[in-house]
């Protein structure tokens, strides 16, 4: 009797409703399925295409200015369009993950409804439509994400995996934010209800984004100095340009850590800093560790001044100028779609100046902390330690302190910037290239993370924070 009832339940749940065939023939139904795919594909196409086209045009302009012959743009643009339409490129990835989710969602809901009715017939607890929808959202988005990430990795099957690592780490960080944010919100609601939400809890809540940024920045700067291979090469190059660090000085710091550069001993390291001293117009003997007891601050200051404070201000000013030019263009570009006016132009200049002040403070704090630790505070707090200990300590202190410059930025910007640097910091703990037989691990991590993010976006859009959350919500909801 029970078996007959279960079979009847399953068949009735799978039977297509009277309006099913009509719905499948309805053009609006097909538009509902294809519109998310086309919208996501189009936005992914623009995201992939725009920087490449702009970079190509700028390179051709530079070639024309330098009177080089190769100024043909059309074939290169056609090649970029051709590559962007390939299945293993980013536009197709966006279309598959968003379109696949919308296609699979009703299928999983129907399957879960069938399983639920079958379970109820066996005496199991009844599930609600909300529970089934939530699980179906997770399963559909995770399945689509797994297909999309495998497709994105399908180009070079013979080469090591790791091409999509930054994307996976970004998804993991976003998923962790959703989970931890939900736990914190429930805890906070309970504490407010029981009147146990303390001032310390408020301080933690207000400064969590700044702390995440500072910790991430410390990991990134430490890797940049000592283990640059753990960061993307383009990111390494950008940090070097912003920090204005001479490669000979950075190499010296690395050799101090490895034990090759030792004060009071002839280890063959003198030519490294001696060439720097010559370029800066400083005495050559200052760069010889066998003679000098400590690298003078003027060498670290790049010959600018004996004063550590003036040097920090000089570093701030140089970084501010470089960042202001970059941020000013971005701010004007964002406001261009709504039309420029005197008010919006002044606002763009003001926002660019504030953002540049953060980067200037970051660089200035890094170098000033190094100087303070190795020449003033270090000998004061560790009077018995040798100079090599302080040379290693000063770099660590510089890495730990520079990230707190994020406090210069307003609260909403701190969160966005924490989301930007956290995946890169997380990436320093995993190999950037790995054997393809382990690709399933990255696929699993990405699919679960994407499932969490999309489920939160469907159930509580405010849980997916920042510009990314608003952008993704406009695409998929």
C-alpha cells in the first residue's frame, strides 16, 4: 500500500500541469530564460574587451608618436573580438554561470518538491517552499559555477592549472563575508535583545574592514619584499612603482634576511649598495657592510635628506601625485555618463585627492616605520640586539603599520578595499600554479563559494555588500 502511494505521488508530481505546454511555447518564458544569459554575457564581454581595446589603441598612439611603422589597428581588434567570443573566455563564463543558474533553478525546485512529497509519504518531516527554494538556489548556482569554472580552465589542458585562482579566491572571500556576516548579525540581534551588546562589540564591528585590510596589506607587502613569486607579476610591478623602491635596496633587505649580507664581515655584498651610493652621490664606503656598522638612513632615503620625517613627507608627496592622476581619470570617467558640471568636476577632484591621500599615507608610513624601527625605537626597546635583528624587524613593522592608513578613507570605501586586497593576501598561501589533477579542488571551492553568494543574493541581497553586490544584483535579480 505504501509503495503504491509513493509511486502515485512521484508520478503525479512529475506530471506536467495543464498549462505546461502552453508555457513552454510562450515567448515570454524563453525570454525569461535567455535574458539573464545574454545580459551577463554582454557585461562580461564589455569587461573583457574594454581594457584590451583601450590598451591597444594607446599602444598604437605611442608607436605613432615614436614614428614606428606598425600602426595597423584593425587586424589586432578583430583578433581581440575573436578571442573574446571563445568558450573558455570570461564572457562565456559569465553567461554560463548566470544563465545556467536561471535554467537549473526551477528544475532543482521541482526535483526537491518531488523528493519532499516522497519523504512525507514515508513519514518524514514536511519541508516548506522557502526551504526548497533556498536549497534549489544553492544547488543550481553551485552546479552552474562548477561548469563555468571548468569551462574557463579548458583552454590549456596540458599546462599547469592556476589560471582562475584569483577568481576563485575572490569568490571564497565573498562567501566568507556572507557566512561570517550572517553569524555576526544573528549574534548582534541576540545581544541587543538581551542587552549584552558591549562597546567592545561596537568597536570590532566598526573597525573590522580596516583590520582585514591592514592584515592583508601586511601579508602582501611582506611577500613583495621577501617572496615576490607569491604575487602576480603585474601586482609586484605596480607595488614597486608606487613604493619607488630601488631594486638594489630591496635585494639588500632580502639578503639580510637570508644571512648573505652581514655587518662586519666580507661576504662579497659590497658592490650592491656601493653602486647605489654612487648613483645617489653618497660615499661608497656607506654601502660596504664590512666597514659600516649600519646602512645610513640617507641611503634608505635615496639621498633626499638626512631627516626621516622629511623623507616620509617626500614619499607621501610622490605617491600622492602618481595616485591622484590615476584616480582623477577614474572619477571623471564614472561621472561622465551623467554629464559633467562644475559641481561634479569639483567632487571628482576632491574624491581623487582623498583616495590619493590614502595611498600617499600608505607609502609614507611604510618607509617612516622602517626608519623609526632601525634607528630610534628599535635600539630603545631592544638595546642588546644587533643591527641585523633590527634590519629584519623594521621591515616587519613597516608591513604591519602601513595598512592602517586605510583609516584615512571613509567607512564604505574601507570595505571595498578590504575585498580587493584580501584575495591577493590569501593567494600568497597557495601555489599560483599547480598540477591539473588537483583542479577539482579549486572547482569545488569555487562552486560552493558561488552557491553561498548567489543564495544570499536571492534571499537577502543586502548580505552581499558593496559595489559588487549591487552590480551582481542588477544582473541576476
